[in-house]
C-alpha cells in the first residue's frame, strides 16, 4: 500500500467518523460542528484528488455558507443548549436495517452491472484547468457552462437564510 492510499483511507475514516458523530450526537450544536468537520473532510478529499476548484467551492458554499447559517440559526433559537430528544428504539432498529439493505443492494448492483474499465480514448482528453478557463466556463451559457448550477447554489443559500430567519423568529414558549 502506497502513501496515496494511506491518505485516502485516513480522509475516508475521518469523513465517516465525523458523519457518524453528526448523526448520533445528542447536542444540536455539537451535531453542527461534526457536520462542519465532515464537510471539511470532503473538501480535503477533493484537494487530494487534485480538484482544487471543487474543493474551494465545497469550503465556500457548504462549510462557509450552509453550516455557518445552521450554527447561526442554532444560536438564535431559545433551545440551543438543550439535548435533542432520544430516538425511539424501534425507529433506530428500522433505520439501521434500512441502511444495511441499501448498502447490500448498492454492492450487488455495483458488482453485477458496473465495469470500471478505462478506454484508451479517455487518456487523450486533457481539460484546461486554468483559472480563466474555469471562470469562462462558470459564466458560459453554452452546453458545458455552469451558470444554472451556480444559480441553484445561490437559491440554496437563500433558502438556508430564510430558514434561519424563520427559526429565529419563533416566539418564546411564554410569549403570545
């Protein structure tokens, strides 16, 4: 096993561990912090793959945008320090069973219907990774342009901000 595989396994273990902690934590603020670490690990995986622009977008949009808005909405609510309710045991068992079945189905489909063979013609394509080419492609409305996904990300951030405002505007339990 080479150093590249070791880095991949370390990043993958970090992402899985922090994702699991984000799902199982009983404090809502700690859940948001574990989500922040998990998304930062995904950005690290993108950096490791050599996709610096996608990693930067991951950090800016998800870590810097969505998670920060979630943390602000947690702080603006009146119950930011309270524990989350414990899940029902039946629901936990059902969720674990559904996850196991989904994982087994995914493995079955991948083993039966996928081929990860690389064609010789795939090596001939070398995309231009300069900043100006990425900028032109982001603002392009042609077939390979990214204006629509860029606008969808801005709508996602707007929806997250509106959600934060709605959560913050909820009245206290004693107010009418």
